[in-house]
C-alpha cells in the first residue's frame, strides 16, 4: 500500500494516477493514523512552504510523519515534498520545516536573466549512482521542473543528484529510507514513471 499525504492542496490526482498506472494499491491519507497502514509514504507537494507546514500542523501530520520516517518506512517527497524536508524555507516570509535534512530553501537569483519560476525540462546529474531511484535511468536525463526555490543542502552525502539553474542545487535527495526529488516524475513521461517504479521496488 502506498499512502499519499493529503495536506489540503498539491497534485494528488496526477501522482495517484501514476502509481495506479504502475499497478499499485494507493490510498490518499487524509488523517495521520492512515500513515501507519501504508508500506510507503509519498508527499506530492505544490504551493507554499508556509501554507503546507501550517496545514500539516493543523491536521496533526507532523509528529506521525516523522515517526514513520524514523521507523525507516520508505518515503518519497516530490517538489515541495523535497523542500519541506529541510530545516527552514525563506518562502513567503520564512518558516521552519521538518528538519529531516540540514540546510535551507532559498529563492533563485534573477541574475543573468534567469526566469523565475524555473518551468520546463532540465537535466539531473548523478552524484550518487548507487541511489535506487536511478536504476535504469541515464545520467543527465531530463525531468520536468516547476519551482521558484531551491534546496541549499548543508548535509554531506545526501545529494544523490544535482541540477543547474544559475546555481547547482540538490534535485535528488537520498538519506537512508528518505528519497525526494525537486522535479515532477508524474509529469516526466517514461523516465519519470521509471523513477516511480524504482521507488515501488524499494
């Protein structure tokens, strides 16, 4: 059973449909206790870090989610689901996040004419080719990104993949049972589905 966290917004339907397409039993987790019966947890985030953390807190998800991660249950964060794993985000005036990984979430600089948000296809360069998410996927593969903020990772050894958009930043994170990606695999066609399939196998 794959449990997808419902925090009141996010691309739940597209992620749900992607896992169903891959033949998985999927449940939308609307209350914290539903996380316990999930074999794997997915956080498909879009929107503001401040709003998402507020909603997670109001719905009582934060402590149970961290407990499930501590139990080494496989977790996959997507887009905002990656950013919330860090300690702090400067988005919308700033907020503390889940603190699973050391580092901060920062706004891209508009220097050199960069458009913000970054919208479209960009490459992921592998930093740790042993990451299970990469099985059967080539180094430098294109995935689909939509985001204005990037993860400034301060914890050695957890950036499994990086992407460049004015600055090189962590776009794939791997810390034990915790996996997260800045791009949207559910919108990245064949390679995105392959990455989700790899997560299923973990």
